[in-house]
């Protein structure tokens, strides 16, 4: 069959990778390079080159088994970095560093009995994260989960909500309504390791280049924005220049919002569009810069992850240049703050809002996939909103369209049997059956 894939992020790339030996695959993307949200901004400071990520950066074994398997297949070199955290509270004018690296930092931590209690509860929550992840119960929001599991009323507002809202680039009100499952699964925890994350040598864009080099039998149409998809004796994909390309099947591997724009008015996709309209988003912006005023006041407190609690909102800066000790940072841009200087890169996103109803929408999408030849791929299609989900969303498409795909077999054969994310089919057919709001 002739199959069009619209979208060159990991979901579209993975779909093309799985299908390329069984079908004639053409992949379209408006950008001039593959990667979607993945983009590494290289910043040179003196003799040092810093790979600053403007898209996904943090990943670890427990919640990214398929992504880790792909990185092994691509033979990419990884390094581990511990999740050192600094928490700056504007009202108190103090910075807490976890774990403390000096006597001053330890004393600052010991001065606050309430903070110590909150940190004990944070540790308890981290211990519970793997069990919550494996349970896949979407029904409880974070606001509901905490009191139901015996956490004190002050723990959320004083520590957990600001920390998680900063990490997700969300508001304090929004983060409370995220399912506890989606937040705890997306929080760094790896069995047998201290909390932390992997980094790819050369940055995430190096992974995109390696993955792109595998698409040897895919017709790549980069720099080609798709304007419309029509159906009449097959699918007619029209690009921004007015050229029309005919296909037997279409895979839309974009955000849910962009998928609505592409598929609206396409008869065979009416039911899918009806589902897609229920996903919600919020606007956020990431900046890569060299402005130290977006870091804790004392340089000795600077950490990999730096969270700022401003009372009515919170935000995060991660220290991209930490390995070399240079001033290169990535910040979820806070409101009412002037842009940093020097500014190396800025990107705006419409970020998916996670709700207990998302799993219901995912189950409806699973039941509509492939109807009359229209398919969806993307991080909103299965499980939580991370890079693993984007990759995983391509698996059921491959199982349906190319069940003997050699690349599908390679990937699934590389995933450890004990991986806590379970099989791809479990996400698509069984996800959310326990405790799901319908």
C-alpha cells in the first residue's frame, strides 16, 4: 500500500521505521529537519559546547523502556546524571538544596521543621511512584490522591504543587487536576539508581539524526506543510504549494490540535475528529539563555533542576551547562518576566493537559484506528504525555499494518520482559479499565 505519514516527530518517524519494508511510505513535515518537539540548541561558551534541549530532555529506565531499547539499537552513548535539586521560595527568600552539598545548605534545611516533614512525605511519594505507575489508575487527580493516601493538607500547596507545576510548565491550579498516575510515572525514579536522568552524547538531536538515518526506504518530504486531506477513491494529500499526492492510507502523527485541523471535513475521520476535540491544551514557552538571574541567588546552590516558588505561580530552570560549569540554562518562561539576556533560543508549545478523561478518549481512539484508512499517532494517543508514549503510539499501527515488520520485532525484542510499562497492546486495549471515569 501507499501510506502517507503527516508529522516528522518521533511518532511519525517510528511509524515510518516500522512500515518502510512492507509498504510505500511517504513522510511529510513542515520543518526542514526531522524531530518534531525534539530540538537541541548548541551553545558555544569559550572552549565548551553545551547541548541545551528545547524539547524533551529527561528520561530514565522505569518509564521509558521502549525509548531506552531504541537508543540501544541506535548504539547511542548515554551518561547518567543525578537529580540534584534547588528549591527557591520567594516569600522566605531562601534556597533549599537537595541533597545538601555543604554545611550551610544542611543548616538551611534543618531550620524548617515543616520542610523536613514535607521532604519525608516527598520521599514516601517517590517510593510509592513505581506502584502507582504499575497500577495505571487514571481516576484520581493529584488533589484527590494526596488526602486519600494520608498526606497532610499543607504538603501539596507548600511543596508538591509548586514543584510539579514548575517541572511541567503548568499553572498551580492545572497541576492539581492532573491524574496522580500521569505525574508520578513522569517523575524520575529508576530501580537501583539514585533519582536522576540519562543524557545522550551530542544531545537529543543526535538521537534524531541517528533515527532518521534508519529511514532508508522512506520518501522524506521535509519542508512540506500539508494543507488538507481529502477522500475520493483514496486519500488526496494536498501540500501548501497546491500539489496533490494520492495514498491508500493516512497516518496523522501530529498534536491532537493539529490533527483536528487536518482531518476536519474528511468524512471517514468524522468520529476521530469528534474525539480529538475533547483534548485540552495550555500554552507555555521554553527559552535557552545565559542569564544567571534565572538561577538561585548563590552560585554554590545551583543544581541540575532549579524550582522557583513565587506564591501564585512556579517555574523551573535546568542548568544545561552544569557539566562544564558554564552559564547556559533552559527555563520554562515565567509570566510577567522580561526575556533573559543573552537569549539563544525560544520555543512556544501548546502542551497537552492530562485529565482522568484522557484515558477514555484514548480507548475511543483505539476503537476507531484504521477505520476507512485513517490512523493517529502521537503522545496523546496512548498513556501519559512523554516521549515514550509518542514512540509507543506507533506500535499498534505497525501490528495492524505490518505485523511481520523486522524493525518492530527488533524493538520489542530489545525491551526487557520486566519493564513496568507492560506490552504495547495492553495500553491500547486494556488501559484505564481499573477505576476509569466513563
